[in-house]
């Protein structure tokens, strides 16, 4: 049960650092295991406590683990655990099994750590997956907690942060939106809000989607006429905005409403969001009748429209059960070795939307085990309602309930057996069933397309990961490389990567000959982690002689001339300085697509060789697609040959004559170019992949270009931070004036020393 960096542990004074940690080293470091397919995760609630006592022959702790071929046998993992048992306490806590690289294999909690670890040392009674997990274990680490409930919270937190592959994994990297009513202002603002709820005011939510919160905001604006503009816009308005004209704001910015009536509207909105919509409607109905009796028909019509807005949003509540005010409905449905978990949010008696989740788990796990892991991880960093209705009972449900109640109000977990609540849960189960059916159908269709791609290109075996590459730039400026990934479940957007191209300005790679192995053990290339600046641009091994250039820190800012300050001589000399005199001219105006492609491939696959040489982490593609023609394909082949990679299929896809879609030509090594049938579904699939890479690359390029446009030449000077930059601009008025100033004049600026003034002057007058 249960990494973004955006947890119930924050609410409780319980963190990993605040507990007693006792990392235990292995008796003998095991050697690299044999390559295996990535293992599906295993539920942390699955305990081996009921395993039999039968054992295999096991080595004495401290001896080298036995081997089978090139794989560490299970006896080696058992030896590690037995050696660690001598220091494991008997109280509650969390244990982590790590492999030889230090990656987490499994995170679990136990009421008695010593007893739980002891169970893993009897391999005869373990399942195949548990046996494999024990065989891969090289280190055991434990964290002692005060209670088992605290251990459960910490376990959920560590699973989400470490993503161990033998646990049930909930990939939930999206936050939920809230409605925020600000405070500290005579006319509070009504707005949508995401992120940490650390601003003063009242929060209402969560909402399942941005669409759900936007619809509610529009309704609140129509019914209660609260302002949505920011404080800066509010303070600078001189006449009502369009929202006032369409009767969605009371225009407090220009005095069309006093603070007291606005406060009454605010109280009505809070009552509606808190579930007292009936009281609010009755009060509005009374106001409408009084206005009508006083012959103030315009005011009565305005109140009538507000009542209609409230009735409209209540009429859209297709799921509503009396007695449910603040609650979450969580239901799971399992089929085909996969599980869909649907979560419905009810707040103030209103349905605020739902979201479907598909946790990754071992296909043999029962739905109760998956749901138990899901609930703990889901509420690790989300607000918990007072009631959670479930479709299946949880394993250790009382313990989960106790853990969720720590540091806040009591949370009740219930599985309805009859009545309206039971019918509501059954309806949510049906929703989960339909969502899982759609996903399985899409997966089957996606698998057929992947198999069609393999057949079209003559590839063996199933394709589980396709990487598509593209570059984007404008005449060589702000170049960006992009990689998108597709698999059996569709586009894998969490695996997308962008590469800010640096090879046209500065070297980041040291190329070596293909003979001999470098210190890192990878043939043909060695790239020091600290970076090397004794060589010039990519594709060249010419050393640089400029000592200043060699002393430049690794990872420094790229040279990016600002278009608002033309300085051709400084630009050329700066480029020459950064490349040790070997760079005679700026990069060609049109850019070098081949150099960009070489850099992207070199960086991408060198990292794969370094971090996943055994290809166990799923970092390696089965097929590489390049948006380009024979030239791009040749560059990719050259990098693969340079890195010693010969088993990754690579294909280039080029637009047809007149760049018409449907007439694409495909280039493969050792084969003539060919095209697919215009109506072939595989062709449409490949076009979608190429277009997605194109979209992602253009988006990344635009972000980099906008950042460069907003930048200043002063940002390029080392040692000039925000304060000194502000002081220089205040004194001279512009970066152009700073560039024209002499050293003595720069020294007169407050906070600028002689050394800094010389650095600024030299930056703009590098050629003397």
C-alpha cells in the first residue's frame, strides 16, 4: 500500500527521518541476476506468515551465495535475510527489500518485524513471485515505528515515493481542484484552486475534474454573483466588466454593492457548498416574493434567475442518495487480470464527479488485496472524508481505518449490505466494469496495431515500447529534441522527454575510439559524470586550449544571444571563447538537424547503457521511429554503432511527395524505402505517433523560445544574480546601456565591486 513531489504523513508528526532507521547490509553482495521480464507488483498485504516450514538447502550466513548460471539463487537472498535478522527488532515497523543497485523491490509493514522477516527465510512455502523477490534481495532496511497504524501510513508513503515493482502501484500524479473563497478582503474572491491548501480562506472539494469545478463555479457566479477577478484587477477597475453585464457578478469593484449585502451573498454560497441548498433556496424564494409584493419586479426576476441556476445544478445530480453528505464511494471491478477502481466524490450532499484508476498489480491478486493497497495509497496525500463506502471489505480494515484517522477526524470505512447505499455502490461497480471493458478493448486494439507495426517492418516478437523522436527549432535557434513513448496501453506520457540541444554551442560528450573498454566498462564511449570541456563540438575530438573555457563549470548556461541587443562581434567572440578558439563562425542559419539528432540519441542511449545495462527497468525501446528520412536514419545508426548497440530496431518515417499525409515513405537499414497502403490502419497509427512527437517537440520549443525572449543578456554573466541585475538596470535603464558603459561607470552602481564590474565589461567586450 501507501513520488510527486506534490501526504498524510505531513499531517501527522511521523516521517521517515523522525523514526529510528536501522539499515542492514547484506552478508555478501550478490552478483548481477539473470535478465528477466519486469515483474508485476505484489500487494504489500500479502503476508507469508502462513507458509510452511519446509526449507531448501541453504548456505551458512556469511558464505558467498550459490549461483545458477549467471543468476543469484534464492539461497543467496535467504542468506542476506538471515544475516539481517540478528539486528531486526520484534516491534512494529516498515521493511524494505533492495536489489544490488539499491532499488526498492518491495516495501511492507509488520506488527512484528522479526517474525515477518523470518517467514521469508523459508523459501519452500513461498510463491514463485516471492521466491524471485527474495532471490533478488541484496539489502534489507527497516524503519521502526511506534504503532502498526503509523507503520501502515509510512508504508503507503514509501510505496508512492519508491515505486517498488513487487507492490501494488497506484500511479496518481494529478492533483484535484478545489473551490477557494479567499479571506482578508472586504469582497472575497471565488476561484478555482490547485496545490497545497496553505492560503487563508475556505476550501470546498475535491472535484474529480477541472470540468466539474468549472461548471460549479459558473453556477455559483449565476446564483450568488461573487467576484472571480484577482485583487490587482479588482483594484484597477473603473467600470463593470462583462460578467456584470451577463449577471454573473455584482460588480463590487466599482461600488455597485456594499460589503454587507456582499457578505450575505457569501454566506449563502458557503451554505450551498456545505450542503444546505434547500435552506438557501427557501430563503431566496422568500426574498423573491417580498420583492414582487413591493412591485420591484426587476429584483424579483434577478432572484428568480438565481433560483433557476441552483435548481439546474441540482437537476444534473444523476447520482444522489439521502443521508450521504460528505463521503467517497470507492468500488472495484476485476477482469482479465486487471482492476478498475472508481472513486465518486460527494460533498455537501452533491456529486462532484468521479475518476477511474487502474492500479498495476500481479494478475493473480484478489480484488480485496488490490483495493486495500489502493485505499492506503490514495489517501496518502489527499483530504479524507468522514465516510468511505467500499464495494469489498479490506484486509485489516480496522487497522486501515485507524491509520486514516490519525492526525484528523475519524474516518469510517463501510461496506453497505442493503438499502440505498448498497444500490449506490452497485451503480459505481457497474461504472467500474464499463470503464474496465473499454480499457481492455482499447488494449486489445492497441496490441493489434503494435503487432501490425512489427509485421510491417519485419520485426520479431511483440512490441511493448515504441519511442518516436523529432526536433524543433526556427533557423537553428532554441533547438529542442523530443521523445514520446507508446506501448500496449497507448501513449505513455510520463515517459516523454525533451532535450535542450547544446551541441551547436558547447561539447558535453567525449568520444573515444571503439577499441578497448573505458573505465565505466561500456565499450566505445566514456562520458565523465562531471562533464569534460577539453573538446569542441559534437563529432570532433579537437582539444580546446583556452584555460578559461576549460575552467568553466559543468552544466553552465548555454550561449543564447538576445535578439533585442545586436552585438555581432561580442557574439562571435563569445562563441569562440566558449569553444577554445576552434569555433570560427556561428552555427549555420538553418541549424544542423543531423547534429541535433546525434546529440539526442547519444544522450538518450548513453544514459540507458549507464542506468539499465541489463535492460531490466523497461528503459529500452523495442522500436525507434525517427521523423525524417535516410539522413536521419544514418545518423541514428552511427550513434548506435558508436555505443555498441546492435539490437534496437530503428525506422525513419518521411512525408511523401508534397508532404501529403498517407504517402509516407519508410526507411529501414539494408532495405529500400517503401510505403504502406493509404488506408492501412497501421499507417494511421504511425502517423498519429509521428504527429504526437511533432506536437510535443513544437510545444517544448515554444516554451524555450518564450523563455529566451523574456531573458536578458545580463542573465548570461556568471555572478550576476537578480539583485545585481536589478541594480544595473535601475542605474543604466537598459541592457544596451550597460553594454556601452565603461568599467568606471559600472563600478559606481551600488553593490557592484571592481571584480564584478570587470566581469560585466569583459562579457560585452570580449574581443578587446
